[in-house]
């Protein structure tokens, strides 16, 4: 007898959407087919769509911002919120601040997550201090232990690496088989425009979008692409916001470079106009890069619907709308002083389902790829996660495609206190969510406990493996170092 049988659902398998039952034993999918015997728990999914649980591979949890502000969500509230939105795996960051020992950083974040997470999690690193010891000694150990990706920044004074350091990191990533996620913004453009604006008295949150000009993003994207190509080491450009950045990535891919792209809800569903609110209200919409204009929104849609952008993540970076978070100086906070980042871990999938799948813009298969499967492939979790097939973890989200909700922060499960999507009408919502066959969410109730989530060691990211193969086959002929 199965532990769990889910019957009569429209199931998104790798072979397409099929009407089938799912049998689960010991947390793993063991049978797919019609007329399966009953399980200890037997769920009738008639009228529902059964999707692989989402993977949110870009979220900042229980992490200090560059300016030292703690996120509102810890591992409990963030993973709870993720689960209510249909996500069953998160990959947040173990963030190394300058001077910190990487091994200690990993240990600290691991303890927090182990005690509090209600769903499974992996980790990326944030590398802000790539010393020789970090790169030569610590990094290979961490990669061996299953943290096979790291984020690096081209901006933010306390995180940023210069191009020389970026090359060091890319070289190490290539040698040890890790994926580098790059935050692409030109620090000096932002710094220079910011100083001019503040000197002239322009402090309102809307000037955040002026300081973070699209050219700061596209220039840095082009530079990151150049560094990546120099060493033939793949990179993933994270949170792509602007039309020009999409074009730079697309052009690089057309030339055969191993460049991947990610975007997020804020670049599809918000624009810079949302920041133009009375007082400091606009701070609720400030992240970096900022939301841009409708042409950029369209370019991001096209990038996701085509093949330019492979993953859709939240970049959940929740800061409370008060002195402990976004507004260190209350109403007098300037755009430069605001903590950057938006909450989005719970609404990532419902927003895309509603505006993508339910409008007919996006196939359900593409939705699954962008919200789950491609993340698993990108970060070495496939096929354990991100897919409904025999042998995979039974991470499943049962969606009611017709359920309508009006978004209110009070109905969400994070701890941030507001949502930038307040008042939006959304159609389609997950009504039951399973992680390794265990019920996590049903009927608006959380059934999982802190500590139920397990650490997921990530394997070699698939694009790295592919890159190596292609290098061996001579597809990429330009190679400076043996990576
Ligand atoms: N930008 C980042 O780079 N990270 C967190 C949030 C943000 O706005
Ligand atoms: Zn970033
Ligand atoms: Zn981020």
C-alpha cells in the first residue's frame, strides 16, 4: 500500500500533462498510472493540476543586507511562506561578509536552517572576500559538501568584487565545477549619479530607479559576459530587469557563450512608476536592479517565453517598512539609505501562473520549467527535485487553476508586514502542498514543523557539466587556462 496516492489530477510530467494517479512510498514517487491502489492518505485531485513543487533558487533568508539590516523573515517564516505559494525547495545564501571564514559562515547558516526550515533547502554562497585561502582551500571543501554555486556582486560597497577578483572566482568555479551567479550593475555609475542627485536635494525613493540606470545594468552584464567568455566559464546573470540586459545576454548566447539568465516577479509585474508614491511609500518597491518600464517588462516576458532567461526566482529580500528595515531614518530616509529588496517568495508562482498560464501567454510546461525543473538542472538537484517522475522526491503542489484571490498582505505567511502586490487579482492557487510525500499545506493550514526541511547537497550544475563536455569536444576552442 502506498503512503500516499493522489488520483485523478492533471499531472505535469516530463512527457507532458497527463491524467494520471501518483503513488508515493517513503517520500518518493514510485508509481504513475491510472487506477492505482489506495494510499494511507488518499487524495482526490479531480479538477486540479498537479505540479512539481516549485524551487526558488534566489532568496535571502535570515541574512544581513550589505548595509547590515536583517531580513524580516527567518528560515521558519520564509520557508512557511514559500510552501503556501507552492514552493517546496528554496536555495538561499550563506553570505560571507569581508573578513569572515567561509567554513564558519556555512556552519552558521546551516544551523539556522536545520532548526527552522519547514521545507527542503540547499545553499549558494555569497562570496565577498575571495582570498587565496578562501578560493584554494575553503571553496573546494564547501563544493564537495554540496554547495556548488555562488553569488558575486559588481556593486554594493560591502559586497562588490572588482574585475580581477571576479576572474579569480570564475577561474576557481571552472576548476571545481561550480556555477557563478552574478549581480550585474556598474557600481561607479550608481555611485556617481547618486551623489549628484543627493547633492541637488533629490532624495525621494523614485530616484533609486534613476541612480540604478539601465545602462549600469547592461554595461555590467556585458562586462560579466566578457569575463565569463575569457575563461570559458558559464555564468548565470541574476535578476535581469532591463531590455538592454536581456539583449546583451541573448547576443552572448547567439555567439555560443554559456550565459544563463534569471528574472523575478518584480520585473514582470512592477515598473519604476510604482516607486513614485507619496512620502517614503515608494520604498516598498525599491530593489536592485529596480523595476523599469513597460518595454523592459515586455523584454523580460519575451526572454522567459523564449530561451534567453531560464529561471524565474523571487529574489525574496524582505525588509520591514520601518526603522528596523527599509527606513532607518523614518520619513527622512533617502533613497540611498533604504534597504534594497522586495518580498515575493509566496507570490512568485501564483503571479506567474495567473498572468502567464491563465492568460494563455505561457504553456503549463514552460511554467514548470521556469519555476521548478530548470532550477534543479541549473544547480545540480535534477532529477531528485523539480520534476514528477518515478524515483523523484514527492514534492507536489495541487493547484486549483480557477481559484481567485485578491492579494492582501494579511493572507500571506511571511513576516515582512506588506506586499508590493497589494490588491492584485490573481487566478490559480495551490491548495495542497506535499514535501517528500508529507503534507505541508492544506486548506490554508500549515502541517509541517520547523526542522522538517532537509539540507539538499547540490551536485555539479548541469551547465558546467555540459560546458566541460563541449570543451572536450572542441565546441569551445578558446581556452586560456585549463579549467
Ligand atoms: N538586490 C540584491 O542584489 N539583493 C537583495 C535585494 C536586492 O534588491
Ligand atoms: Zn543581487
Ligand atoms: Zn539577491
